[in-house]
């Protein structure tokens, strides 16, 4: 099995390394990831300029482009037929409305357009700017990915996974919950600076949550899984 890994946090990011650790148990891994962070870039593609495509390690490349670009380039330029595309693990959740703006999610969606089954993976963080123990994510991913990747998948299906931020000893009690996207908008608070510019100050963890939808499931300590065709 050949597995393409990408993300929107950039080549060499801890979440991508955590995903590589897990994916290696399934087969041969390849990486094509953005050269620099591309969070919130959605499904943007690069048409107006040439992109730098640089091999960093064996079967590992950095692209001066977006996450969706990374998938397109990998699918068309590497002469490899991929069985799966895994995107992430994103630093921060991608729940509900986040899927419209997430580069992590866009990479999985782009893979599905090529007929390749794909999974976007994100890690919710209760304290976003503090150091995070990615070994927690690795343990949860090792539990859930075999369940998903061993079942038959329609070619254009993609999955969005959000891991909860739980204590290291609690991961065994975490459940996989198949759910739907929360329809609520993200918090839209801004601070007006002295020069008139606006600075976003919405608090992610204060977002509205609809019962039994992905945000509530993840924030409650379980793995939220949504399927898309």
C-alpha cells in the first residue's frame, strides 16, 4: 500500500511527523507538504506563478504551494499510484464550518476528486499556543485508522476526523463517534485597533455547539468522524 501524507502546517511539522509514525504501519509513506504554513487557505490552488518542488528526504518533498497543490502535484508528478491520502495531523480542530476554510480538509477533498480515498485528521487543543504532547494523538490514531482504512471505501469518499484534547491516561476511554458537521458559524468577534484595523479575537472553545454534532462530540472528549461523498 502506498500512502501520501500532507498537511497545511508545513513540511516537518510535529503533527505530520506523528501521522507518519502511524501511517508507516500500513505501508510505504510519501510526503508532499507545503514549504511553509498554509493554515486557513481552504482549497486555493496556484496558477499564476511557478512553484518550487524540492526533495527533502527519501520519498519526502516540500512544495511552495497550498495543501491542495501538494495533492495535485503528488498525483501527477511522482509517478506513484497512491491507495490513500492522509492529511494532517492539524494543530487545532477542524469542526463544522472550519471545513470550509481548512487547508488540511481541502487536501483530503482534492484527493477524493482524483478518485483516491482520503482522511483529514485534526487535533483539538484546549490551549492552542502551549506545547502539545503529540504522543496522545499517535495513540488515538493508531486505534482509529485501522478501523477506517481496512473497510471498503468508495473512491470519492473522504473522511474528517477530529481528536479530542484528553489527558494521556484517558485515551483508552475515548470513543469513535460518527456524526454530522455542526451548522453553527464560528465566533466572529473583532477588536478595532487604534489605526482602524480589525483583529480577530473570537474564542474557538466558546463556539456554539449543537448536541450530537461534531463540535460537541469532540469537545466532550470523543473522536468526531464525519463522512463525505
